[in-house]
C-alpha cells in the first residue's frame, strides 16, 4: 500500500496548514521531553516567532537506562495540548503502548512511533486504527526494507497518513551518536509515496552538526526536518548534548530559510 508502484502521486499530509510532502521543507521542532507547562510554552513562543505551526515534545520517553527521566506520561500530553491550544500549534508526541493510542489521539494532532518501537507490530497496528497522521521513526538497526514494511503494517490497518523519519542508524562510527543515512531519503521517496523527514538531533547527537545535516537533508529531498529545542539545554532532563537553545534555534531557522 505504501509502494510507489501502487500510487504514483506523493502523499501530502495536511497538519495545521503545513502540507508535508508538497515539495517544500517543513519543520517539527520542540523539546526532547515535556518537563513543565512553562518550559513548553517558552519553546512554543519561539516556534511561533519563526512562523512554524507544529511543536513536538516527548511525554513517554523510551530511555536507554531505566534510571533516566521517563517522561510525564498523560500529564505531559495534557501540557502539550494546553500549549498547542493557546499558541495555535499542532502537537506531536511519542506513544509507546497500543492501549494508549486511542486516548492519546484525544490530545495529539500527530503521533510518533519511536525508533525503538519500529517493529512493535501491535503498536503499529494500533496506530493504523486511529485517524491521526503518524511519524514513524526508523529503527536504529532497521534496513530500508524493514522500515517500509513497518509503514505497511500501519497502512494495512487503514491509516495511510504516515511520515517516514530517518533518524540515524547504528554503525561502527562513533563520532556521531548514530550515522545519518542520508541516501535513505531519496530511496524512500523512490520506493514509497510517503513524505520523508530527517531528524537531525537524534541522528547526529551533536549540536554543531544540526545545520549541515539539515542542509543536506533539504538538498537531497527531505519533506521535513525534526530538531530539538529547549529553553536551557544544560539543565534539560534528557538529550542535553544536542538540544538547541533559543539563540541557536534562531541561527538554525535563519540559515535554513
Ligand atoms: C524522540 O524523537 O523523542 C526520540 C526518542 O527519538 P528516537 O526514537 O529516534 O530515538
Ligand atoms: Mn531527544
């Protein structure tokens, strides 16, 4: 169902006026994790300032260590929704359990499936049964073919509004957190009709590489860029190394525009 052979025209996902897949680059930015109302509201103000219409923020955080901040759960989704309503922004967050999908859809405009859950088939099927666009992130050890099959799971249950997000894969290279597989973008666009996003934050894990990685993504045909922004990354409860502060976010947006 997601194959280009099946449908030649690009799928365009309209979310709060942003038509992802229309040939122009779109941005999904926001903090790694929802930490408080004040924190998310500050980021929302910056996002509005740059003329963007979508904010992200994790409430269910799939952390590598069980002792790291796990997210605020539904309380986090409530904060995100409140900020979204107040600032006129569409909101995106990751959901990790199939049984939360329906309830989460009441708070969110778009639902993210994280890299660690790309082959959680019950979660994919649950995402296929809701009426919200899905950002599906590539598993860190998933081939392009595995990735496309994961999207197929969602589509097979009736939801074809899927954005494929390249977020870096595991290789022997240690200079970046993951290796950004930049050519996955045109391959995914050739093989499927779905919009393709590049997450420059989790792929590089390095603030100094966000701008060059985003430039490369846009040049190679990405439909959207994901990047993390925090009012004070040094005290962030997750991903301190790679979230941008507001000055860096200004430079990021101005450079890419
Ligand atoms: C995220 O986007 O918040 C995230 C955890 O990313 P990934 O699933 O790609 O690691
Ligand atoms: Mn993060």
